[in-house]
C-alpha cells in the first residue's frame, strides 16, 4: 500500500506540475504574465517509521518575480512617458517655426525688404507702396498662424492632461480593488498570481502617466503613492485625482475625505511632462511671439506717426495689435491705403527721410522675456534656436530612457517571462514522471493482486 500511495502522490504532483507548465506556454504572448512553477517536496515518514517515505507533494506554486526588476520597470516607464509625450509637440513647433514659408523671420525680412525697395526706386510709386502694405498683411498673417498653432497645442495639451487623469483614476481604483482580492486570496490559500499580474499591469500603466513609489505589504497588497509622498492607494482604499482650468491650472488629490493641492509639473510621467512643456516651453514661446508682434506694431506705428504722407498729412498706424491669444493678434489697420504711408520726413513728396528710419527698425532691439534685449531681425532666429535646443535635449533624454526601459523589460523577462524551450523540457520531464508513477501503480496493483491470491 505504501508503494501505491507513493506512486499516487507522484502522479498527482506531476499532474499539477504539467498544468503549471501548460499554463505558462498558453500565456507565452500574454503581456505582463509571470511564469509559475510547482514546488515539489518529499513527504517525510512519521517518526519511528521504517518506511522510505510517504511520497511527494506540491508545496506551493512559485511565482517567478524579482521586486527590484519590477520596480525598475515602473521607474523607467515614468521617465519615458515624461519625455515621449512632449516630443511630438516640440517636433511640430520646430517644423512650423523653421519653415521658410511660415517663419516669422521670413515675414520680417520681406516686410523690411519691401521698404528698402521703395527707398531704392521711387517712394511715390503706388505699386511699390502696395507691396509694403501687402508685405505687412503677410507678416501679420504669419504671426496669427503661428499663434493659432500655439493655441491648438494648448488645447490639445489640456485635453490630453484631462484624459490622462481620467485614465489614472481608473487604474488607481483597479489597483485598490485587486489589492482587496489578493489579500483575500492569500488569506484563504488560493493562488493569486493572475490577480497580482493584473495589479502589476495596472501599476505599470499608471507609472507611465506619473511618477510613483510602490511599497509591498505583509498581506500581499501594494501601496502606491506619488513621488511627492501623497498616497494614491492604501490597501483597498483608492484616492482620486482631479484637474481643472486652463491657464489657471488646478490639480488636486482627494483621499480618505481630505483634499490636497498638488504641483502638476512635478507629477512625473506623461502628466508632469505635458504640464512642464506647457509651463516652461509653450506659454513662454507664445508670450515671446506676442511681445515681438506688439513691439513691431508699436515701433512701425510710432515711426509712421512721425512722418508725412505725399499730401503732407501726418502718418496713420499701419498695424493693430490685439491683446490676448486671439486668432487675429496682429492686423493691418482697417481701411489703410498706400497713400497713408508716411515716408516723408519733411512733408515733401518723394522725400525718404522717414522711410529710412522705418527700414532701420529691423536693426533696433526688442525686449523678450527670458531672452532680454535682442535685435528685431535676430529675435525669431534666437527663439527657434532655443526651441531646437529644448527639442534636442528632450530627444536625447527620450533615447536614453527608451534604452533604459528596453533594458528593464529584458531584465524582467529574464526572470518572470516564459521561456518556450524551458517549458517544453518541463513538459517532457513531468510527462515522464507521470508515466513512471502510473507504471509503479500498475506494479503495486499486480503485487497486491498476487498477495491476495496467495492468501486465498
């Protein structure tokens, strides 16, 4: 009977081990699946017994997981998300602002070139004067088009940020729910590996959206908090993030009846990356372009006002600057005619005294926040150059963190991933183990029958 019991325990253990390997192979392509293996141990005989042993049993189903590698996976996901989310916006601005057909520097050059053309040929020529008015309109159009790109990006960034917060809240709630189910499974001795995989996938998704700190608890749950320390998940209790407002951004966390105001630019991940891009790149750049438009309008209008038209009248403003991020930030004054161009410095038709001063504005300085005093003709070039530096730095960081994320995934895979060849070997081993134990059971049954026959 001891032979039969030993063989039966071996057959049952091999069945469980076979089931574990087949489960691994079935989930070979399942993202985030952590491989499992049956832990076999010999059943010791009772004290004082002369038997060789009481067979084998499955002590536990092992889950191959390295907490350090898992944490590294989440850290790299946050760093990668922060830079990956902003690069498309930077690339778009580089393309638009660096395009000769749309750049501000191109528009400024053409406007002042039209003034020089009038000065060099005939200041009374209506066609040449019309070119000045046309070039002014095209320059205004370039400012407005670029400002519309900024406004479009602002709207997109804010919509994405809201969508990320909604998605994060879904993940936070899922982690808390899975924590409760895992704690219950551990308490009842059930296998919680699939639940743990689901929770880790939810944490990985959340770590892409913001920087996290994750700590393991004795009951198998995981607490999740922001890098700044505010708790998002404690056991089965989940917090809720909220974001509202445009320029006056409000970001907060509600947890256990309390609400905390947070700095969204320090959140990390996609959320922090988008907010930092808006605050540190997009809004300052839009403000600089608005400052350029306003100072161009003020300088040109002031100089025109100091001159005279061909009929001796004081000059009129050429540009109208509209405050606020409107789609018509800079415009040519309504009803402005070529005859309103005050090129004369002394009221004499054909005099170019004031026209020379208008053309010289290109070499005057404008003051831009963050850049200081720069020549008007160089201002756009400096803005584009600074944008290019920001973009290259972000690309460099993005490449670095992508490599780190790839390496972290490979490290995780080396421990937790399913190896098809290894599992194939296990299947053969456990199958042979099962067949051998069934053979032992057959031999034990034959011995038992022979013993009964002898006794009869």
